[in-house]
């Protein structure tokens, strides 16, 4: 007896995403960065396999929008997410914080189950 369609293959295009949110602080920082570079449209947030926990966040300047990206914003600040990254970061809140002398984007990802000790990577 052969079972057909026993495994459903899901594609990122078929899912309904919760998206990302930007805090006021993150939006202000993105706008500062955009103001300093007239070609910049916003930031791209993606992930790649890395670190001791599994994945790390990648932030890049956006000069040109890719067709498969989702865009989220707060006011005029924009963050672009490649569709292939959405399963890993859907629902994340992006913040910009100061911790001691350091200022950085911080990702409050409800899907992250573990983070490495240095805080550079996470796992689902």
C-alpha cells in the first residue's frame, strides 16, 4: 500500500507571517543610518548558520530591494527581510539598545530557544 501526499511540503510563500516590529529606538537608528547614506533605503535582516548555537543575525544596508523580500517599518524606517529568513525570525522585535559603552541592535525573537554565552548566535 502506497501512501500519497503523506508529507506536505511547505514553502515560505504559502505561510502567513506575523512579521517583525521595530521599536522607536531601532527606527530612529535606521533613520540616522539612512540619512548618512543617500543611496540607502533601510536595513536588511537575515540569518545564516553560524556560531555555537546554530544561527546568527546578519544586518546589511539596503540599496536595492530584492523581489522576494518582505518589508516592515515604523514611521519612515524600513527593514527588509528575505523570504527564506522568515521561518527563523518571524515575530521578532528589533530594538536598538545601549549596554555600557556599546550600542547595538538587539533581537527579541520569540522562536529562539537557546543562545550561546557570547550572545552572537541562537537556535530554534
